[in-house]
C-alpha cells in the first residue's frame, strides 16, 4: 500500500511540474507546507519560511508587520522550551525551526533566504488553522485577522466551509485537531489533503497577474 501511495504522489508531482509556469514564487506559510510544495515542484526555496512552524497568532503578527518582522534580526530562545532551535523576532514572535540541527544553521538559512522574497510574486498561506479543539475560541479572531492582511494572494486551509471568505479552502477529510497536516497523505485516497486544492494554478496566477 505504501508503494502505491508513493507512486500516486510521484505521478501527481510530475503532472504538476509539467503544468507549472511560474517557477520563482515566494510562498509564505505558517508551517512546513511551503517547503513541501517547493520540494514537490522542484523549485528553489524563495522564502525564509521553510522547515518551521509558528502559532497562528504569531504568524498573523508577523504578516501584519512583515517589513519590520523581516528587518528585525532573530534572537535565539535559550529557554529550552523545545528540543530544536527556536527564534524570537519582532514583537516577541517565535519561530520553531523543527527541522534544523542547530540555531546557527536555522539563523543562517533564514538570513540567506530573505533576499529571495519577491513581493510581486508572493502568496501567504495559513496552513495550520484549527476550527475545533484548543484553538476553537480563537478561530473567529484568526480568520478575521487573516482577512485583513493586505496581500493580494492568500489562502487558508480549513476543515469547514467559510463562505464569507473567498480565500478559505476546505480540504475534504482534513482534521487538524487530530494532528493532521495539510501535506499528510489521505487514507485510502493515495494523495495528500492539500492535493484537493489546485496549488499549481494558484501559483501560476501569481505570475500571470503581474503582466
């Protein structure tokens, strides 16, 4: 079964690469989803938001103050709250670098990728939103804050329909309160939850609308 699922995802990735026309997008996401999409599409990381995660509140604060956030040097959080590196940035926002071996590596990669950001070819993605569980009381506020972000291209992945928000995309079967990530494989379906969203068309549109 695992081999079949891997072959199915390989087929999806190959098909998507053939459809892709925008090969230099800046993808900013609140967890590892952006990095996964870059990897599936065979693209260079043109965003510092790679191999990390942030709480929804901190991610929104960063997006609401993006210029200042990117211009402020990250400091290492030495409190030991995680076994992996954690950075503290503008307004106390924390970044959890869960896929880096050391603070030096995480900070170096963050600085290296900031200059690659292209504001004219950029999308912001809320990729770990929860409508239920411990985040339920903050769900409405999170959606309202995301709606107010001044970015032309943004998307939030949800487990429910939110008709009032055109950028809210419900992923069938996705249950984040059960520990699922948008890039996890759907049981039996042999694809990933996020594959139900045409992220290739979304990325292509970023470039198309510049001309």
